[in-house]
C-alpha cells in the first residue's frame, strides 16, 4: 500500500462530545492502551476448554490489575447455561473474529432463533435420532439475531435536533458496543483500510401508524484511510501528532516505532478522505481495535512477536469479518440490549453499565460487593440501566 504524501482536505474532527458531557464508561473506553478490550453487552467467542462457545459479556472488572469478564453463554430456553468468569483476554475473541458455523441440525439452519420450536429440538424430534448439541445450535442462531440487530442508548437532549431526530452517545451495533468519539471500520471497495470517526450518532424515526415505526441511523464524522509511504522524516522528533482520537494516535505511534526500529524506511498515517461524511448502518463493518491489544490474540503472541521483530504490523481489521457477513437475518431495530438477546439467556440476565451504574451491580459473584457510598445518578440513568438503552421517546418498537 504505497503512496506519496499529498495535501489532505481540512479535517472537521471533534471529540464527539467534550469530557464534561461524556459518561465515565465512555471516557474509560476512549483511553489509549486501555484496561479492557471487550465491553459489557458484547457478543464474544470464549474458550470452553474443549471448544469455543458463544456468550454475552455481563460485566467486567479488574483483579490484581488484570481484566476479567463475567460471561453468560447463549443457549435455548430449555437448557440455559451457568455464567462463566474469564480472567485471560486470550480466552476471548470478538464475534467478528470468526465466521458463523452452520447448525448441526439441518432443519433449523435457515430459521431465526424465535422461529424454532426449541421444545421439539430438545426432545430430539428434529435430529433423526442422532445426538446433537442443542446448546451450540441455539447459540449460533441467537448470535445471528444479535449480529443483525441494533439498539441505541444514552440519549442526548439536543435542542438543534431536527423533528423526528434523536442523538445518542452510543449504540449496540450487532455484536459490539460503539461510542460517539471513536472510529468504526467502513465497507469500501478494494482492500483499503478505512474508518469513520463518529462525531454524531443520529436516529430518525417515522411511522405511518402506531404499529409501523421505521428507524434510520446515520453516522456523521470524518473518514480516514490508512496509508503507507516512504519515510518522509529524518528522525522521531519530526514526527507529527495527528488530530485524532488518542487511541488512534497511540496505535499509529506504536506501528511507526516498530517499522522505524526495523529500519523499514516506511511511514504510516491516517489520511483524511472525506470530512463531515454521513454513512448508514450497512456501511459500517464494526469496531476499530488497536494493533497492540487485539492482534496478539487474533494472530497468537508468538506469531505477533515474530512479525514485530521484522518490523511488520497489520491492521486488526484485516483479520476480522464485517457485521452481517453471511447472515441473512434482516436488519432489526431492538428496544434495548435485553430485548436483543431475548430468551437465549436467563430471565434475570443484566448488562452492567460499568462506571455509569451502581457499584453493587458491577460486583462479581465471587467477590463481596464494596460497602462504599453509592454514586449519584440522574433518575433517567437508573431507568436506562434497568433496560440499558431506551428507544426513541414515544416508540416501543422491536424492529424496522
């Protein structure tokens, strides 16, 4: 990916929201070299010793300075699974790291989770008398529903919003949780690595009647392309610090330092393609992840270190799928994360709001909850915590 330096268009980058208006959890997720790779509410693969399974992160925390996650495995309503605690991030993969497999029961392969008669399945009526893993089949179909769904949370009271338009601080986009102020991977022709840095997250709703509500989500922000060129600087003191989110700045510095140490003679940068761009749901592949944090997991630490020694770093997106790849489930607007996950988890399952929620709700079951004074919350925050992400005001809709 060789290209010569050129004069870029003027960026319009803003933090998305200033620090005063960002939530504590949003600030935590924006930190470079942050404590966690994965986020509460996200669909992930996890190592179950004998195999890899699918689950949803309920909460996260630190133990002796290391991240740990409480994960609820996905299943059918008749074989709900106990939660698991994972204390090694190498035992977890993003949903988009691997492609979804087929179900072992052919008869349900093209059905959605709620179309399946799970009572019949568990009785063995559909497998021709062969022993199947009905938990795995259910988790596959539940994951496809999650992958094709979205919901928004932390509504912003914006007096400049147009009629029927609501602004949000974040959303669950399929398997992942994304925030205003951070980059998302875009679908583009060819093999280019392109991201949009979200400045605004807007939902417009309309209805022809009370039972027919439609939703359209727009991502507004600057679009950047990752480029490689011959090294234009004599030494590191000349290296510029780009006007980008700090996670991207630190990642870029790391990748250039790796190349510089190996005397590769190349320079990496994010080049602005389109300021103040507007894109829809189908344009977004998923979250953007740092090379140093996720690539050792995706590639394996030994292979990752071998590549670093030779001065090679690659974008994590090259090793990941995009949202709704090979998934024929329709795009569906869900009321909240609990509604999205549905019957694939126990009825009392809850997604933690982390630093934005009550500390007691963020405690792990194997640790005594702290007896500290509770944080002060706005009443609407508590309401959002109960079902995590409210739909647009006045609309209790479950799909487009």
